[in-house]
């Protein structure tokens, strides 16, 4: 295990997120699950029988809670845009869904139309810091080709090199900035000690973050405007 710096470039600079927090441990955990337990990764029933990911990262204990030594992404935010996705029923296809001709209710129910906003962050490069096994971390990351939400729409695609491989860089780093960075900057969500100032809310400090057992009152790092 050694201190690491991890970087990637977003192909078109557009990535979707509601909070701007891209946790390295969550990325690695999802990829580990996809590679080792695809039958559960692609199944809605995966939540019923949780398999905890085995990650090539060091663990630390803070306020009695074990967390992975891995930061959230650090980046410069160039701006934000709002895109919209639409769901609209094509009435020409009504015969495929209805036994007899009648008016289709698009105001509510199964065929309701939607116009939903999507928050798009304009980011070029993302940087993470961790303590872990360099080769094993790189191997997992090479399977990740997109980040954030709405990836199926093309958002958050990782840039590719001339061989078609995602452009992930994993290198040794002299400082262990996985939890605290330069000047004591908080680099990831940590269990709240009851005294520290800043943003505090209930948060999943281990992946998967949606699992109630992984959620505690945590201090949340500030993201954006990162300069090394």
C-alpha cells in the first residue's frame, strides 16, 4: 500500500451530478462488483443480498467507523448547464398498447409525459488521492469508461487513448491526501466528530452509499475550484 494520485479526463467535459461528489471508493466498488459478481451487479435483486466489495485500498478508522483511504474527485468547475430529457408517448403506436381505440392519458399514469432537468457540470480533468495497491487500483479503473449519472445518454465518458483504452493515470504520490489534503483540506466525507465546522449531513461513508447501515452523520468536503 502506498499514497497514490489518480487522474482521468472527461472526453467532452460534460458530467452529470447533483452534488458534485465523485467518490473513488464508490467507483472502485461498483467496478469490483461488476467484475466479480455480474449476476448481482446487473440485477434489481442485488440489494436483497449484499456482497461487500474487497478493494485494493487501505482502511482507516475515524470516530469508530472504518472508511476507505480514498478521496472524492478534485477538479476545477468551469460552469454548469441544464439539459432536459423528455418522455413523450407516440400516439401513432396506441394500437400496440390498447385493445380498442380510445384517448391515451398522457397527463398521469403509465403514459405520462416528462420534461426533466439534468444538471451538467463542465469539467475537464478529475483528480483523486488514495492509499492503496497501485497495480490493482489501475486494473480496476481500466474497466470504468464513464462517470456520474445519465451515462447511457453519453455524459461522463472518459477520454480514450489511441488504442481505445480509457485514459486513467495512477501514479505514486509523496503525500497521503486521501483524507486530508494541503492545508488540512477535507478530501472525503468522514464521520462527524460533533465539533468540526462545515457542511454536515447524513451520508454513506462506505459503498454502497444508499445502504442505511453505511450512512452516518458526516462532514462533507467542499468540491470545485481545485488547484494543485
